[in-house]
């Protein structure tokens, strides 16, 4: 009896011509990081990364990125579902607006937030008049800036997962009498869980490295809005070794987040 070769064992070979640009692309990402490692002052590295300013900025970055990711989930999850499932022409027109932060310079996004939620902006004026709340140059402004630039990453990942999953299983559950929320909770959500996890990881990593929108909307106040990317920029002007050390901290944290969390998210329910 002949056996069919296992496609997972044999695989399909890649054309050799793809390896050249692939290696070049990998080198374009890896070599600058290696150059920064070689330039780092390894003797002073522990001192630089454990200073009060560095630890405060790192803690603020992690906290605000976590809050921004939670906001992305709260707002971006339903938004992705609407974009993937709605047949409305208005929703199709809204999709480019949702993806705008992907191509918009972050500093422009920060200015847009400032002129909307600042004291001169309509929403900001109302917030201050009615509730006495001022958003710019606060920790909340950091979270909003990070959410603004990170939200499309979650929406794109989750919308793609929703479109790939299709609607067949949902339709079967609906014909069996399941309510819409039950269908979403018991059928749709498990199907898109890997895409949702991947989107959350990407959103967190993007929020962690956010600079332009934050400095425009929240400023750089120690202990309040000065996240690690802002501290790196400040140290670059006065202490190159300190800026490199803090940059390496960001690189390590980002690599850990992506390497540890994303494979688990991609595995999902497999």
C-alpha cells in the first residue's frame, strides 16, 4: 500500500531568488540594532537603565500602553466587527478614515488631538466648562495619543480575521435559534481569537513606542507624560550613551512582547 507524503513534513520549497531580498530585508532591520548594541557603553549600561528617570519613564510607558491597548479593545473590537459585517455604503466610506492614523504622521495626529481636546478646541472647551477637566499635558493625554495611533492595528488584524472566518458558522447557529449576542460570544469570538490576540500585541507594541503624537498632545513632563521614547529623545541631546541604553531597553521590551505574546495569540485555539 502506497502512502501519501505528509505535506507538513515535505513542505514546498521556496524559489532561491526570494532568499536574496529576504536576507537583505532582515539585515536592514537587524544591522541598525546591532550597530546600536556595539555603540553602547556596556560598563555604564546597568547604571543608565536603572536610574530614577529611566525606571519612571519605563513604568509610565508600560502603564499607558496597557490602558491604550484596553481602549483599543473596547473601541476597536466593535469597530472591526462593524467594518467586516456591515453592508452599509456609509461604513465602506468610513473605513479609510479608520485607517488614517496608519499613514498620518503621528505629530499631525497629536496636533489634531490638541486642537480638538485642548482649551481652544470645541470638545476641550466643553470638557473644561462643564466638568473642569483639562486633557492636554496629562497622563490621560498620553493614553489617548497612544490609542489614536494604535487603534488601526487592532482593527486591521481583527477585521481580517472576521472576513477570513466567514459567516457560515454564524448563519448555522442563527438558524438553530441562537440570539445574535450568543452567536457572537459562542461562535464568532472563538473563531477570531487568534487575530484578536495578534492585534492586541501589535497595538500594545505600537503604543509602547509612540512618540510624535504624545509629544504634541501631552508634552514631556517628568513622571506625568514623559514616556521612555520621549526620555530617549531628551537624553539624545545631553547624553548619547544614556539615549542608546534607553533605546536598547525599548528594543528588548518590544522583542519580548512580540516574541512571547504573539506566537501564543497566533496559535489561538489550535
